[in-house]
């Protein structure tokens, strides 16, 4: 089976782009000049400033684990600079019961001079075919524009909330964690963070494994000296001395009244309930802090039930975050556990062909499953019809099939079939992804 990370460019996409006078190129990760041009095109697409030498140097090492694609137009004034970009790499994604391998897609840009020429479709189709050929059951993406990716079969699978907590009017009523908090340096934090992050992400469906700068930037970037010096780090150890949680934050002093200062949370990860409680209590009881801002939090935070005034916790925004594209329904559905026992037929439509088919999901008393193709209808088996995007939304168990049926995204063969599917697929833990990638 091909290795997606080292696969050549997709021939079909390359040929279609060549008909438009464009070249699809696998960027040489050892060619620093080409990589720098590629990264400048990404910065342009995401409205970021030009990269400094220090910023570029900090990122380069990550590209040994990525597959970067550039689309080039030799007729432009600067042909060495790509007019479109995309990159991808393999990651584990947590579903109820464990991880499933996936193809993470990022850095999708098209220059404003080359819009509406089918470039994004060619790039995304190429990555999906590359992942499918490598046997990866899923592709995943976090998106800056929510209106684009459903047309490629991605469905929103997790949501996040940006929280604003008025810590002046709140009192902690949650548990007293038995472990200990430590104020630590960034160097100490970086040594402990990967293991904590990994255990924490596995606690909820939708967690994506991270490495390299995607993880370390949660603790500040060396190339941003001013922001780095403002970062503070806290680690929670349990009673046995095992590191079980961390907090990365910046305190921003108010100009007029220092008691009205605020804390911006960069990342809070907890591998245990005690770690979660201890780190949130630390934030809420900081001296001189009037507000705590915490983006990318779960839409079902236990914090609301650990304080005496839930109204002091405002949700500034709720947005879709992780999007899932199912490529192999048999492997994807078999890769998670269920509330079972039970059976269901999923009749999946997919214009691109990856996920199309009728699948019988059979769950035993332990929650383990088997999935077979070419399912037939039966009077005693609930059945739903849906497209690939809706299947991606259902897979981690956050959105209910009954909700999608009410929205017209799913059709039950009989009344009550969507509710019956929910009894199997709903997750007891709200799916959540706490980072961008």
C-alpha cells in the first residue's frame, strides 16, 4: 500500500491543471529557497505578514513530516512563488473507544489572481485520492472558511466555544484537587507537555495528535520574543507525582486599574478530572485578574458546574472546528465503539465515490462492531440515507442523527430510524478538538 507522505503528485490533478497552464509540484523539503517561497504564499493566503528569518527557521524542521504541494504559473512576474498551496500529513484522530488514522490537510490557499479556475478542487481531490490510496479511512481539516469544504465531502464534526469568565463575581465550588501545582519554565513544560497532551486528547472524540511546532507553539514561539516573555506555565502533578495537566497563559495588565487585568489562556490540557479542576481554580483565583479568556474550549465544559454563578461564564462564540471526510466507511465505522448492542444500515451517497455504498453496522454487547458492505433493507433494522459529509459529522458521536434528520440532512427509512441510530452512535463525551492545525 502506498505511503501517502512520500507519494508523488496526483497525476489526474496534475494533468487537469496543466491544461490550464499550471504546474503541480511536490515541494522539495530539502530546498530551503523553494520552501520559503511556498511558505510566503501560505502567509499571503492567510493574511499574515511576510515571515522573518527567525520564523522560517523555526518552522522548517516540521516539513520533514509533511507533504507540501505548490501550484505554479510560469507566466507570473515571480514564477518561483506558487499561486496555490496545500500540505498534509498522517495523524491519529480519537473516536469513541480509540484512535483512527487520518490524513490531516492544511495550508489550503489560492492567490486572488487565480480564483475560480478549479485549483482548490484539484488540490483537495488530489489529497483525498492520495489518502484513500494509502488506506487512510479519514481526512481531517480545521477551516477558516466554513462554506467551502462540504462540497468536498467534509462534515463539521466538533464545535468549540470561546469563553469569557468574570472571575471577580465567581466563587469556586468544585472539588479540591489532591495533587500539586507547579510554576514551571517553558523548557520544563516542553519536556512534559507531549505526554500530557496525548493523554488529554484521548479523553474526548475529535482529538488530533500533534507534534513539532503545532504542539510547541501552544507555549509561545521562539521567533516572537515579546510574546514569549509574557507566557507563563503551570503544571499539575497528581498525588503520585505524575504530571497530569498543564496551563499556558499570558496576563495582560489593565492600564487604569491593575485589579481589572485579564488572563488569556493559550492552552489548558488535563488528563484527569483533578488536573482540570486544579488548573481552572488556579485561573479563577489569580490576584488582580478580572477576566479570563479561553478560546477553543469544549461546548460542554465541566467548569460551569464548578462555580457558584454560571452567568459569570459567557460564551463569546461557538463555531465548527474539526471537519471530517470519510474515505472508507468500513474502516471508519469499525474504528470506534458504540452504545450497542444493535444494528443499523447506512446508505451513503458520495459524488466522488470514496464512501458510497450501503453499510450494515452490527454492534455486540461490548460495544465492538463489525461493518459490511452491500447491506440489504430489513424490517427489524433501522436505516438512514445520508451523504458523506453527514457521515463525517455523525462519526465522532457529537451531532445526533435525529438532529440531522430534522434538518433534512438525513432521511430515515421509517419514522424513528434516526433516533434508533442515535442509540448506537451518540458519544457519552462531547467531541472536542482544542487546537488548530
